[in-house]
C-alpha cells in the first residue's frame, strides 16, 4: 500500500525489521519490564495508543517548524536565499543522519525506551529555544543551537519509535502488528498535514512585536513536542521494554574495517576482501555485510534525488513567495502552505495509480524492475525541476530590467489640485491632479525641468543632478509658502525578491506628525509599537507583507499611545511598489496610493504541475 509522501522518506526505516529484532519479538523470554502489555478489549496493547499519540504530536512539531523555517531565515534573520537554503538543508541533513547514532544508542546502550525519552527532552528543549529566540531583536546564534538540538532529537528517535511500538505485540499478534504500522503512518500524515496548514497561518495572520508572529508559530510546535514527551512518559508502566541487544551498526563497521585491514596486511587472495574478517565474525554475518554493500552501491544516486526532492521546503517555497496565492473569496494561500500539495496529491492519486496506472504498467512491463522504476523516478525529478525553471523564467519576466550606468529613471508625481505641465530639452508631458506620469529613461547628468500649473500663475525652472543606474521621483507641489515647487526624491524600482510589497510615504499634510500601517487583521488598540511606523521626513521604501492595511496618522505633538486616528485602508499586492500620498483637502486628511511597479500577477497555481510530477516520483520510487 502506498503511503503519503510525508512518510516516504521514513518508509524504509519503519517497514523492515532486522532478523535480530524479529527473533526478539518472537522470544518469550527476551523482554524485561512488564512481561505482557495490558491489552484493550480488541486485543490491542494499551501501550500502543500512547506511542501513536507521541508520534502524532512529534510529527506535528517537526513538520510545523520545518514548514516555516526557510521564510524565518530569509524574512526574520535576513539571510539571503542561498545562505538560508544552505542552513535549511544542513538541518534536514542532520535530521536524517542522526538516526544512525540513535540506532546505535538504542541497540547498544540505552534501549529504545530510554533513547526515545532522553532525546525527546533534548528535542523539546530545542523547540523551546527556537520559539524563545524568535523575538526582537533578530539574532542567529540561538536559532542555530535550536536547530542542532531539534535535528539530534528528531533524528535520534526516528529509528526507535515504530520499532518500539512493534515491541509491544506478542508473537501471535502478527495481524495487529501489521495494522499498527498502517495506523502509525496515518498518525504521521495526520500530524504533518495539520501542522503544514496551520503553522503558516500562525506565522502570517497573527502579528506580534509589530511583525509576523514567529514566536507563536514556533511555540505551538514546541508545545506539541512537550506534549509528545508527556504522553510517552504517561504510558511508561504499560510498555514492554526490550533491553539493548548489541550495537549492530558498530559490528558492521568493524567487519568492514577488519576486511580492509586484512586485505592490506595479507597478500593471500580470497574470493572477497571481506572474507579476511571471517574468524572475527560469523561467516553468515560477513555474507550479510556483503549483500549490504551491494545495496549501498545501488543507493549512491539517492542523495542526489533527495537533494532535489527536499527543495520543496526551500527553493520551491521561495519561488511560491513571488507568486500570487489569491483564491478569490476563499482567501490567499501562504507560500509555505503550498508544500501541503504533496500529501494532498498523493492521497488523491492513490486510487488512480492502484486501479489504473499500475495495472497498465504491469501489463506493458514498462518500467517493471525496481531499478527501472528508480531510473524513471529520477528522470521525472529532472522534468519537475525543468518545469520549475520555466516558472522562474516567467516570474523573472515580471521584473524590470535594471538600469545601466548610462541610464536614469524618472517618474513625475503631480500632487497639486490641478493639471501640471513638465518639460525638459527632450521631454514634455501634462499630468492630471493627483496622478503620476509615465516612467521615463534619460541620460545621467544635469537636467533642467520647466514646470507650470493651471492653478498657478508661476512658471518655474529647476535643475537637478542625476547619477547613472538610479531611479528618481520628481514631485510637483506647493511648498510651505504656497509657491509652485519641484523636489527630487530617490525611487525604488527593483521588486522584493521575497514577494513582499515595497511602500514609501509622502506626506503633504502639515498637521501630521507620524504615519503607520497596521494589518486589517489586527483588532487591538493602536499604539506606538503597533504595525509599521514610517519616518515622514525620509521617503525610503519599507518592505511589508502583501495584504490589506489600515493607515493611521498621529497629529504633531500628539500622544504616541492614544492619539492615533484612522485615515483609510490600502491593499498591497505581491511584489508591488507603491508611494502613499497623504494630503489635506477641506481640513480633512485624504490619501492616494500610487503604484510605481505593478504587483506580480502570475498565480501560485502555475506550480501545481511540478508538484504533480514530483509526487508521481514518490509513487515510482516506492
């Protein structure tokens, strides 16, 4: 039976038991602690339900934290995309390398129960540190320590939990043991599914410290991991605890070591170099190690496959961040929620593959053998990433070409209550009231501008110096003495690589002392620390999450905690660049939102085909 993709990277680990484990499970005298686990009315050991609850909470914690990790690294810790990707995959590597050490500790020293218990505590501490260090000011040392602890914890218990669950069954309960694995996989998928949908909502839709609420988004997984440990401990008296049986992994490495040593130190030829270790190890064990090495050769390409497959949580999430996740009245998909497509697609495609595609392929015998299926899966992975590449090219087409050193970009803004005319040696344009002119490119250097307006008898000329490869806003206005004027302000034309909106505030209302934007989802009292406050004397663009915001103003000499008043609401789109103008008309503050660069219009759903293909890969590999 095919399971969800969230368990695909754990499938091999949980479905097979070593011969040594099977012997123990069938040995009436091979256990310590409770001789026989108490059973429910249906003959199912009661201890198993504690293990299933433990697994649900742990998987919720792991996948919830991992779902938002790449955006936490780029948005909060301000890592660039490449460094954030490196940290993300370094963490994933640790999560799937540390199971080796978890197995060694459990089999050779502590046993499965104590290994799960001790490493769960380390795991929970890592989650708590992750949440506690997500508060201002951003710093990276705490999160890195947390990721190391989480990687050791989740990886260390990974080879133990399912095996420990199987330990609870008696030899004659083979059928119950098989159904346990199905339920176990279901708990994995249930926990991961809920967390990957819920955690991004906590990140983006809940605001704390004036920004996205990472402390809460990491805090819920921390609570679930602590709950996992508590549930596991609660079942302690019911568990059947098999003592350590010896370090099997250590024996394999020793066998290989003595085989290599014997090959170097003894010139006599033997059928296989590992035969030099016979005498120190049983002949049957040496033969099993030989078979293991043959399997490992087949697995050599697999790290390359997983290096691609796991980018769904890194590069593909960063790609989704630049796309429009709007679903109309249903709201908006968060970029880190798109990862949930994988398990959703697998659950939906299982009937199709089981009833139609697999039978057809079996009849055609293409691909039929396991190696053929592996190769087919790898080719499909290539196709999925080629598709991702074309999507990125389409995204890049929405970006303006950068200005060269021989170019400058200028946009004229008319904030007068009437039409204004602007001209230079090679340019002339009329701009209506509260409108902006077209973006134009000129040669750098000194340019003189002639300005006139229908509501003024003045005609002015002003000369500005412009530097190559830069963009500027030239604003036509009336100064404090009500005279016609033209001012130069730096502009921003390069879109945010994170998919955020960029906005600056231009204030023409002399009664305003400060301006801030607050997400419309915020329902509390607006104070000094709420939302994003703009320096109205500095027209720098700030990066904001694309959503709807309420615009608040604070009068000059007003109380920063009580005197904020609502002006209006604005909506910022993904990748859009805006200038927010506040002006006074009839003793009332009004606003106008100018769009300098249009928002990204490409839908996030263009990534669905690549998710379908990569999901099919899981079917082929399994």
